[in-house]
């Protein structure tokens, strides 16, 4: 080997072991390079086969993580896509078109076949022919799959008749909540225009109620009087409260208000909502709706734990849980709900409500979009990080309460209160639920931190991503670089096994992706330079042009 690649013996001997330990690892250099060029650092491998040529190749598929501590490149792409989605929908001037296509002949024929099969299925159930009923059920399932493939959406009627009447709760408003004026909600989603050219929208912040005085760092002044039970339950049911707020707002303003919202934790670890609302709404209306909005949790009472040291046991004969001493079966979820006369909990917002009018295309609008998406690349634990002993004690107390707060009708925590939740099996552990609400890292915050209404921009995230791809392909085509996309029917995708000896190492796939990304960037830069021309004469080079 040449001296250019191999250092002389004297140089090796003079380098200490401590100095060598401080040198960056090869894996860290690869990761830094991948992040520099926007390549996923932890892709999973897929085998792609071409039906026409017979070619087989291994393709790195991005992990799609939205947390930058997991994958910086994927998190940045996800954040940029959310920013595009927020910007395109916030200040729309025309109603998005959601006119459904008429049903096709194939769809109506399949639905006619389904109706006949359902009628035959119910007849076989009545006469007790279970073998024939199972075969008809499978055939109906295949018909449903074909209907979905033909582009039908919505829920099809169940093939089984309901065996139990659904429990209906009173919709009468609580006497301790102020009344709200209601209007018929129109289908309009675009806000009102003022002075022939101004169409402002809103930025609103909603918070939870107070549970006790807190310090500047979010820790309670008196932990013994801080209402941790209500804080935990409010966090678990916060998303339902937000849904109720949107319903009330639309009924009051009289039009189908659209929103782009993010849920983030405050310093006290309570969730609060930042939302961009299309159209202008009076500040007093926002405060009135917030004060009158509540959500009643019609669940069985769960104030006192019944089982602590000795947990319920699984009984193989009844396929349910029984008392560890008396061996009596526990109350089923359906029976417990039937006995509910009063809501187990009522969630309300706090008095702090912030609302502000925003004009589209302004610097203020862009700043608020950045504020909305500021923490989307961070996990909940990274947003609210305990840096002092009293903060850690506060989080521990809240987590202890969340660990005994049921999060859903299927939560295994219900067994601690003597109630068998839905969907229990022999593998269910009483008091142990894998839901996000019980994790120390989330402290009850909902799993969906971005809430977007269906008519916000008229597009899904997949549509926005397709727009970006189409724009790049169009820009490359101008300078003669064609990037044809193969037909999906030609390609066969298969997830490879971890022990497959033919799969290249992840580092090799990442290095190849870096080389491809460098090539793509050079081609795109060339297209931008060709499209720019003389200063001021070039076309728009943004996939999402700013509003005028």
C-alpha cells in the first residue's frame, strides 16, 4: 500500500488511545452526511420486482418518523409538508370541490349481489345452518373488499341484526353551563370578505382549566392540594372536548368552520390547543363558545380502586375475569354502562382564551404557521422536560394518577375497579394498558398532535406530496430531464425478512441513497438556473406560491 493511505509507524505510535477514542465513528459520519442531504437514516428495506423486465432490486423506504431525535430528515420533511398544508388551507378564497362522483354500474351490481347474499345469510342463521352461514360471511367479505377497491367510501350496513339496543343519553344541556345561540350550519367553508379585498382568518389558543396554583416552571405551589385526578382525566378526554368545541362553534357562526390545529403540553404538563381557523369570528363569540363547551364522560364511576395488591384472575370456564377471593365474575362493561346515571367526569376549558385576526400573505401569517408547527418534530417528553426535582416530582404524581385512569372502554385499568373492559383475553394484565395516555413520556397527551378538518385545503398529505413531485418533474422536463414514473401495476413490492442473506446492509442502502440525492439535487439546481433567466423574468419556482 502507498504511504498516502497508510500513516508512517511514528505517526501511529504518537497517536494516543484517548485521541483515537475522540475520533468520530464511521456510523456517525454516515448519519451526519445523510442528514445533510435529507436522506433517511433508518430506512426499512423492500424488495421491488419489475413484472416486465424481471429485475429484482432492494429499495430503502424512509421510516417516516415525525420526531427529529429519531430521524432528522424524515421529521423535517413531515414538518415542511404540514406547513404547506396549513398555508394552502388557511386563507382559501374559493370553496374546495368535494362533489362525490356518481355510483358506477359495477358498484351498483356488486351492492345488489351483496343484498342477496345478506338475505341468504340471515336465512341460514335463522335455520341454524352455521356452516353455510360462515361460507356466506366470507363471500360477503370478498364483495365488500371489491367495493372498496372500486372506490366506494363509507360504512356498509352490518350483516347481523343488532342484538342489544344502544344506550342513549340525554342531550339536554347542563344547568351550570351557559346557553348558546344556534343557527343552521351552511356548507360554506370560506370566510367573509371585507372592503372587497380583505378576508381575515383567526388564530386561537385554548387551555385546560386550573388545578391549583403553579410556579413559573409549571410545578404546583402546593402539590398536596393540586387536583391531579382532574388533570389526568382532562388530559385523557381533551380530544373529545376539542371535538365538542368545533361542533358548538359551527352551530353558533352558522357555517362549516375549518381548522388546522396542534396539541402541545404547557409547562404544567396540561394539554392546550393552537388552531388556525379559516374565516373571521368575533372574539366575544370565541369566548362565549369556549365558556359554554363541555364534554360529559358517560362511563362507570372509577373514583375508588377495588383491587390493588390482589388482582382479578382469568377464569378459563367463563372466558372472563373473576374476584381472586370469591371467584365471582366481575361486572361486564355493558352491564356497568347500563347502570350509569350520572357522568363520571365533565371536562371544560379554562378561562384563558386567546384569539387574533390574521391576514393571508402577510409576515404575521407565516410567523404563526411556524409557531403552529414549532414542536411537531419533538416528542412530548422533549417539549416538557423536567429540569428540577420539583418538576420531576410533579410529573411523577401526574403519571401515577394517569396509571389508574382508564383511557378507553378497552383499557385494562378498568379491571382495578371491578369492571371487565371490552375485548379482554387471557393475555390481558389487570391494570396494565399500552395506551399512550399511561406512558411517562406523554403524560396523557393524545396520540394525534395535528388535527386537520376534512375540508381544510381540499387535499390530503398524500395529495400535497404528489403536488411537490409533479412540480419537480415539470421543472426537470423544461431542461430535458425526464423522470417517468413507472406504472404501479408493473411493480411488485415485498417486505424482506431480517434474516434474508441477499439484503444489503442498511449502511450500503443509505450510502446509495446519498449518492442518488446528490444527483437529484444537481439536476434540480440546473433546472432552477435554466428557469430563472434574467433577474425578475423567471417563472415562479415554488411548489406552493405565496398568496398575493
